[in-house]
C-alpha cells in the first residue's frame, strides 16, 4: 500500500479517460492516480488496453477524451513493449540517451564559462538531485547486471532480446520520478530479474508496470490495479493479496447483479402489462426500470479451455542424452549432460542468456549434432516445437485464416471440432476471429501462435519462452494444460512461477559451463542451493578450529558418539524428507486456485511452512556440527 504520507502527492493523475479501437472501448471513464514512491502493477487480459494506457501515461499517445495531469517537472523513464532505438548508434549512445537532459546539464556546468551564479546553482542542484556525478558508475552497473551487450556494438546488429535489455538500461538510467515499464522481465535471466527486483524495491521512483511475472508482481507491487471492462479496479498489496481481493470483489458484483436481475424480473411483468393512464410516480417507475436495465453487468472472466490435443503413446525411450557436450570452435559451451526424458513429465531449462539453453534444445530436437556424447530418440517420439519468435505468423491473415489453414475443422485426438469452437478455447470470440493478426496485441498474437501450433499434436512438446506477453489468465490455463498433458514437455523459461507450477525437474545452466539436472521445481532447487551455500560458509570456521587443534598436540580431539554417528548417517535423508514436505506445501500455496478456495486456511499453512523451514535450517546447523566433529577426528 502506498505510504499515507504520500497519498496526496500524486505524480500522475488520469481522469475519465476514453479510448476506443473501432467498436471496442478499452478505456471507459477510467480514472487512476499514481503516487510518489509507490509500485503499481497493472494487470488485465490481453487486449484490455494495458499497453495503451502506459503509452497515454508516458505522453506517447492521447486518449479520445479525458485528462492526464503530471506533476510539474516530472521525469519519466519509459520502456514500451514496442520500443524504438537508434539502430545506427552504439549501445552506449542509446543508453546515454535515457539521461540526455542530465548529460546536457553536466556538460553545461563543466564547460560553461559564462554562467551566472543563479544558473550555476540551478545546474548544480539539478545534477545532484539526479545523482549525476555517479552517472558513469550507474551505466556500468546497469549494463553489467542486466547483461547488456558491449557498449561499442551497433544496435542494428543486436537481437530482439539484446535490444530490450538496452532499452531497459536506458529507461532506468536517469533515476526518473516515474518509471513506466511494459513487460520489463522479458528476455532477462533469473539473475537479472532478481537484481531488477532489488533495484526497484530500493528505488524512490514511483513505478507503473505491466508484467506476466507473478513472482515479480508479488515482490515489487505495493498496489495492483486491474483494467477490466474499460475501468480501473485498485487493490492494495501484492499479487497474492489481489487474488483474494478480486475474488471478494467478484462475489460482491455477482450479489449486486443477482439483485438487479431480480428487480428486472419483477418489473418487466408490470411494464408489459401496459397500465393505462399511469401517473407521474408510475412514469418514474418506468424510467427507473429502463435505467436499471441499461446498467452494464459486471465483466466475467471468460473461460479459456486450453486443452492440448491428446498425444500418441510414447515408447519406453523418449529422448536420452549421454555425456552430451557442445563446442564453439575449441571452446566448450557445456559438457557431460546426462538427461533421460520420461513419459508424462515436464522438464524446465533455466540459466543466463548465452549459456547454451537454446543449443541444448536444438540437440534434443535433433536439429543440431552434439560435439561429444550421444542422443537417442524413441521410435514413437513426435516433437511439437513452439518457437519464442512469431515468425510463423502471417500478420495479413485473419485469426481464422491463420489457424484454420483453409480447413473447417481441427483434429483433436480421435475427434474433430470446428475451427471456431477451437478458437473459442483460446478466448477468440466470433467477432474477433476475423481481425487481422497484425492488429492484435503481443499476448493475443501469442495465443494465436499457441492455437496454431498446438493443433499439430505430437507427444513431446517443446516450449521456448512460452510465457512472454501472455496475460495472467492465459498463463494459468496454459499451466493447467501442461500439468494435464499426457506426453512429455520441455520448457525453456525465466518465469519462476510458471516453472514452479509445471516442472517435475529443472536443468540449470550456471553460465560457467556447468549444467545440473535437479529433481523438483525451480524454487526447490534455489532453496537447496542456498542451503548448501549457507552450509559451506558455516563450515569454513570449523577448518580454522581444526588447524588450531592440529597445532596444539596436547588438545584431545572430539569424537562422535555412537548415537551421533547414526544421526549423521541418516541426516541427508532426514533433510531431503523435510524439504519434500516444504515443497509440497509451497506447491499448494503457489497455486492461485488453491489459495482462493482455501483463503481461511492459508495463514495457518504459511505459519506451518515457516516452522518447517526453521526446522530444516536447524537440521543443516546440526549437520554442520556433526560433520565438523567427524572431520576433526579423522584428521587427528
């Protein structure tokens, strides 16, 4: 929630905004204020107008009606979804363009020989307010932490992901009063996302952002604003708080709508009776009836039934990798990957950009031969590859033309359904299926791509960054579809919430050539890694104590007692069992549907989860103590 002390300090106010595209009103008397320092996550279905509102807030687009007021002197940093950079300029020049006014002030201050005392003071105050003297170190930090390409490269030579990271550096550079970010986590690896979370949480800048990353929403947002039916609905707190609040709001809306419908059903018979010579009160009653009848019913979340076509049965061997490695020239990208896929499981691949994820994916698909090791593919394995790019879409086609490919029906397992019914599962109404693909939002295009490719079938589904630009509703149903998919799935993603919900195992690239295969979801892997790192750090002083013991021959070394030896022998199993219990509870709490349906029990479960985590931490501490005693005894 925004700090009460800043509630009257709005940096941006939008009042009674109207915006339509054709017959579709995306903003309908929409009103919203953004206050100093708060972090506002904007959510809503694809096509609801989120990106349009961000453009209006940034001053890049004007509404059809309504007003936008900005605090005097407001500095805005803006990362649009479809951003523009100077392709002819270097990475460094494009990033510096984000602080062009600040750089001009510094140059004027340092080179101006005719400055008055007043202008000198004004320039100095402006530079210090923007932390201008640390500009160079800030550029270095942003480029390093966000994995931006080298500063001397031309932007025109960069990939889409590289350009986006340059655009994000540019938006953050000036430390603006208001950051407006449209999908800031796209094309960032887990490390860069974690850094960005910390940066925004510590920043004094207000932030208005759209993202599909639910962990990012949970950790950064102080307020969630939902854009639905052309209006803004504000909910204090993070994403988890929003899910509960939205459920309560919808229950209230449904109660109001039920009351309205009961009123209309009572009144309609009276209206139809056509009583003659009605007086003033009766005419007023009629007017009231039509006024209530004209009221819009609350918008309902449309059901999206994304069901992946039933897969053909897999053989015992799906795809097996043995000691697989790949070299660029003489330099190994990775070595020694052992990975055996099983029917019915979903495997996630995570790691920094450029670590080799896509290369491994191509080896699994069979489009690239490994430098070392072997790849074995099962006789019944049929791949269905969903590329992260949208090059497969013809933007001149209608949605119907693009998905139907000239056919009236779609084969769905042993059955066939009409293309229109199939598209309805992806939230395309009869009115929208004739829209040009090129006119759709990024998320809507992704839904078209999913609809087009998933109809191909197959029993080994390969998804490369499938969550980019998808709205939260579509993400939830995609997760459910993958959980219920009878074949094998492989997912390359940076979306931690998505990975946690769907993955049985996670393949982790560390960025230094090491690749590990880990049981459980991504959060379980991170907890194990943190615990191991903590154990390793805590064990270091024990080495010093051991050395001291060796230096003092008269000191009698400690030895494990029999019970302690038995305790140490089963310690790993004990910790693994405890961590499995934690993972099971977290899986439930990470499921939005479970959270909503069990909101009363959730606080108790969270408290129990914290107790379990504390118990595991104590187990690790005990393990360190016993292991240190054992090592000291061995070395004596």
